[in-house]
C-alpha cells in the first residue's frame, strides 16, 4: 500500500534536511526519502564543515544569491536547532602582489554579494588575528562572518526538528523509478498525488516532488522525465588532525578557478581539518590517495608553518555534486515537469548556503502556486541532546544522579558515556549503526578512532535495537562487524 504525501523530498543530506525543516512549519504532509540508512551519508558527511561567507561566487549566480544569506542565517538556525556553530572569521592569505590583486577582486565580489565588513589587511593585523598564520603572508582578505559547523550535526538537527513537526523519514529507500501521472503539477489544487516514487520499502505518492539527491540528482531528474544533466564526481580528500589547545581560524589560499584550494580550519570540537583536494574521478570513489593527502599537508604548512601534520587521526574523501558544464547551483521548479522542484548541483558552498537554499525553495514553491499555510503548532526549537564532555560539572553530577549510565564512560577519547549513546539511538530519527552513533555523539571520533570503544558501542546497539551483535552494522547494508551464526537472521 503506497503512502501518500503532499511533498516528497528525495535526499536526506544537509540540503534536503534543511528544506524539510523549512517546509515543516506549513500545513502539509511531507516525507523525506533517503537511499542510505541514515542522515547525511553523502557529500554532507565528507565535508570540512566551513560556513563560507560568500565572497567567492561570481556575482549574479545562484550561489552568490544564497551563500551570504545562508551564512547570515546560521546564527539563528544554530540557536533554534541547538547545533554547535563558531563564527570565528577567516582570512585568505596572499604572498605577493599578484595575490593582492586577486584578494581585491574577491573583496569586490563579496561586496556585490552582500558579504559584510570585508577588508584587506597587512602582516601586523594578520598575526594579531591569527598568530599561527604564515609570517610570509604579506596581505589577507579579512572576513569576520565566516564560521564552521559539523555538517552532519546540522543535517541531523534540522531533520529531528522536522520530524518533531510531523515530517516522515524513510531510510534505506532508494528511488528505483518515478511514475508521473498526466497533468502533473497543473496547479488544480485537488489534492491528487501526481508522482509515485517506487522504492524497495514501498511506494511513495506525492503532489509535489523536491529533488535534493546530491550526486544522485541527475538520476532522479531523468526518472521523472525532467531536465537531463550529468553529474561530475569532483572528489575531495580531507585530513583531520588531533585536537589543539585553541581552534585555528579558517585560513584560505588564493582560490583557483575550480576550487577554494587547500584550507586549514578549526572545528567545533577543537580538531584541525585540512580540506580539500579537487580531482575528477569515477563516480562513487571515496578512496583516499597518497598524492592528494601529501598535497593537503604541503598546502596546510604553507598557511600554518608550525602545524604538526604528524598528528593526523583520520583521512577521508567524498564527491562534490557538480553539474557538468556549470559551476552553479540549480534551484527552481522544473521547466519540463511542473510540480517537480530541483535543488541540484549543491557543491561548495552547499553547507554555508543550506538555510538560504531552504528559504529559496519555499519562495520558488510559493511562486509556483503551492499553498503554504503556517501550522498553529509549529515549533522551531529543537533542544540539543546533553553532551557530557562539554557539560558543566554540576550538570554532569545531575545526569549521573538521574541515571548511573551517565557515569559509565564508553568512549574515553571523547568522554562519551553509555547513557549518551543510548540517547543517540533513541532519538527520532535515531542511530541504527556504529557510524550513526559516532555522528550523533562522537563515540569513536577521537584519536583512537574506535579502537577502544567500538565493541561496547556494538553491544549497546544490539541491546537497544533488539538484535544479535552479528547483525549490527558499521554503516551501510552488509557492513557487519561481528561474525556469528545469526548474521542477517531475525
């Protein structure tokens, strides 16, 4: 029996989750359909988390229209959704006169795009703002509005808030076909479902369809008979270093035509991230390459010479969802299939732009005649779960008093107790894999990378999910960690 909704959003990356949260305030039934078994498992996961300010996109592009606005909205979204956001400011470092000319061009771009308080600064100001920046830098573009987040934390927070407001989340539901009824999106307003998404877990019928499928966006568009375009897998390798006493301000080199270059930045949890290379590779390639990692480390040392690049705890890779032939976002109603709305090609600065992309999607739908009436019971607030490691001592004592499992530390690197892992599994939507736990409460995210805590996390998942440990997944279907006779059997 197919389930019927007013709106179906394909893709639970940061874009799809932000759109779901934006539209959840209206009196519509909404479903988010995700191919993978959790939130933010595509480009949103393999991401440095920078909230770029908006000086890089060419004025007049869709990117330019949503980047600065998205960066501006992050303060409000972080407050309402309870995710960590650090607005530290950033610098693009220049080392010669040619770089200085490019920095001035970036400043002009930024002013045209609405980025506030941009200025070119010299060596003294550079080292006042970031003492660890290279002493060879002769000039820099100072941008106070840049910041950083955990992109998967943003996506999870947005979808949790959406679900709390009535949105349905369907995981492990890859779209295999899309049936479009005659007269799709003709604006009759009769409530007839005009799109049917065929998935292995059941069909989904909807009046309006939003394509936010990341690197799968071209396939969704094709299946719906809409615009034909091709995706390019512009792969990026990223390196994570162990925690520093003080998080670095994001430091950029002068950008290239296809990339912002190798960037060094702090994170909301105190690590240092070096991000990201840009190489066109086969779709789905998430391997890390020695040459790419070496390029990251070399580029990072140019920006921060005293960076101890021996302290790498993790290297990973992902693919930016780039539409072939354009370096811009594609946001709007399909010109071929009315009622289908595209949010495709959301590469960098996708994380920074996500709140504004959601805002723009709402506007596009209104202009297309979709009736949006705000719900009386809409609640914009999502209370952040307790983070034991960051909690004040009095709160730690209060938590342990309420449940002794808060005092049972499972992940020693990140100080994550059993009760926090249990809470991550029981949230809506909650973790159903070891990596899902890791993204929600950082168990296994520290310097040992699950070396000590993984077996405990598996045991807790098995207990909470009511399954045998041999059935617990690391991440995707088939990624079992424990050998046993009951694997795959319930």
